[in-house]
């Protein structure tokens, strides 16, 4: 018997977790979809419309909530001294358990909630096209949501690690840790800027921003809310370097969090 | 088999075991006895891989338990004293988890549930604590693992269920299996456990088969107290006592009396039983 990875075992544990999925998380997903439906229905009563941008923002917000809560809802008991025993004693390797966790939280959950909300949006659009200006199934909307989802996956990996690290109030504690980390990085930047000199930093930023064209296309401003500033920011010389650093950081953080989760599943004492 | 060799274990500064050595062979139902806090549950958890031991200190079927490899996990199951209840129905426990164990038989699971009068379609949360325990015992037994570790299995069971449990377990054991039962309720498991392991602070006080015990000590009831007895308890029938078996009497082992005798005469038992090497 292969003790590291066996495809049949991996499929079996993934199938088991999919079977249990809607019992553990179905209510939350349906509730979120209900909230989105209310969000779409509300303007009907006041006679307004819902713009494409606000719908995309709302879908992304809902997706973010579902993705962040997913680890604690689906795997919250894994490190519990009593409730986690059935999971840890299951004759499946740690790698298979971690990969299945990834598949369920990162891929399956994201797909279910995004697809669900988009289908709901489309159905409402087909029923009352006059109140929802455009369909969201456009290449541009999909691209924007895709980028947002990638960044959400990075954040989710942090919450997956937090779920394994903390025994209770997992989401709250992980958010606090995230805030702590942001403050720490902020302080570090302040320290670096102090060494370099605030004036020099200010001049550098001004110089970089001066490359941005003042003739901005109105359709692009409209989408600033969901961070589609790439077209405009491309003019900045260091933009490409910044993006490369960001993608590397995302990859490192995600990989680090999932590796940490693997280690914690493997070494947790009960 | 389970081989524990020079095992030392502690929770921060609290030492639980120090140089513990023990060997458990197939074909036996081991009774793990001891006072509260001597480390019965800890020992079971180490065997199951839930707690970390030194690599060579605990080997189960040739595996280091803490590595929790699928080959190891497929042949061992640990049932805690208070098992957590999964969210679904009793039947779902078998369907969702049991299928990972190569020896699991769903028909056996349902048959045991029927004997315990637990309905598989019932949700765990709707069952009483005793019924939940019965469901978990049925599940544990139907996995048919080579090693089954039960922590206080008779706790929470009603009197008929205890008798049923004894009957089911005695039919379960065969030459390829090891069962370790940790218990305080020695009376519940009398006639079932053999050999007996009594743990005391950090070490094994007694590790002997029922036959070895009855060769060394006898369990008798007399109208008068005997000062030479290792343990005496006044009962309505007279004085129930545990004595050194100098006359070669063949008496039925009373586990509760034995346990008390061992605790009060540790050195005597240590001296008498050291000829039986179970390490």
C-alpha cells in the first residue's frame, strides 16, 4: 500500500467530503444566495436599477465571505481533541487529506458560490432585464472576477492555516493575526521610509504617478471599485516589477499556508 | 503486535510514563486497569498514533504510530470514552467512514446495531448517550481491524447492553486480533479480559494472564478475617480476601479484589510475578 499518495484513496476522501458538504455548509451558501437575491430585488421596490459594477462587487463580497468561512465550517473540527478523531484516524495519507481539503475549500466552494450567484443573477436578468442593465457573463466581467478570485484564494489559504492553528473562534483569531501582520508590515515600511527619507519616497511616488495619463477613459474609472486599475497603472515604469513581486508573494504565502496546514494535520496531537 | 519499549512520556512537567516496557500479542483481550490519572487513555492514544512517542518506544504492527500511515491506520481503531458524534445518521457513519477500512462489513454494522437496538436511520443527536455509545461500539467492531483500542467501553451502557457487549466482544476476538480495553468497571468485563495489565504511577504494576494470577493468588471468602491476606473486604457473606495461593487452590479471579490487592501490595506482586516475562 502506497502510504504517501494513492489516487483511489484520494478520490474516496474527496467523495466523502463532497457527500458531507451541503449538510455542513449548504445553509450558509443558500443564505448568501438569498441575500444576493434580496440585493437584486430591493431596487425593484424603489424603482431603480442595479449596475454591473455593483453586482460584480456584491458577488465578490459574497464569494469572499463564503471562501473565508469555508475552512472553519467544513474542517473546523479537524483539530478538536474529540471531534477530530474520526478524521485523523481515517486510513488516508496526510497528503491526500490536504489535497482533498484544497479541492473542497479552494476549488469546489469557489466554483459553487460564484457559479450559483452568477446563475442567480442571470435568471433575475432574464426575468426583469430592464432593472439589471447588462448580463454578467461577459469576457470583461469574468476577467475581473477571475483576478479577484485569485487574490481571494491567497487570503483563504491564510484562513485554512488559521483553522488548523486555532481551536476556537478560528475566523476571528485569524483576522486578528492578519491585522497584526498588516500593522507589522506597515511599521516596517515606516521604518524603511525613515531610513531612506520621507522626502525621497514622496518624490519617487510623485515621479511614478506623473507617468499616468490625465485623459482617463470614463469606462475605466467606473470599474475602479473592483481594482481594475491595471490599464491606467500600466503607465507607471515600476508597475511590472510590482506586479511580479505581488504574484511571487501570493504564491509564497499560499504555498506556505498550505504547507503549514499539511504539517499541522500530520503532527497534531489529540 | 504492539511493542512498547522503554517508553517515557510526559505532559509538560507531569511525567506519565517512565521506561515503560510492554508487549501485547495477538489473540488476546487485554484489560488495562489503573487508578484515575495513571495514563490508561494516554497509553491507548500513543498506540493509536494520537500522541507522539519516541520512534522506537512504541511500535504497532511494525509501524511507528505517530506517523499515521494509511497502512497502519487501516488496521487499528481507537474508540474514546466519550466519542464525538458525527452530524449525520448512524448509518452514514458506516457509509462515510467505514468504507475506508478494508475489513469493514456494512451488514455486520447493521446487524450489531440491530442487536443493540439502535436504528441506523436515526440521527446521532437524537440518540441518548447510551445509544450513541452502542452505535460507536457497533461501528468499531464492524471495522474488523487487527487492533481495537476501547477506552471505557461499558461506561454509559445499561445492564442488558453490558451483557450484550461482553457476548459480542467474546465472539469478536480471534487469533489475528488484539483488543485492549481500558476500564474502571472491572466487574463489567470480568470473564472477558485476559491478560490483565495494571498501571500505576509511571509503570506497569502487574501484567499477567488470568491463569498466572490464579496460580499465584486465590480469592476466597471466610467467616473470620485473616491477617495474612493481601486484601480483605467485609461482605454480607463474610470476609472476601485475596491470599497468596500456597495451597494450589483453583479459584475464580475477582478483578476488583485483585486490583485493590495489587495497589496495597505492590512489591509483593512485583516479586511474585516477575517470573512471567511479558516484556
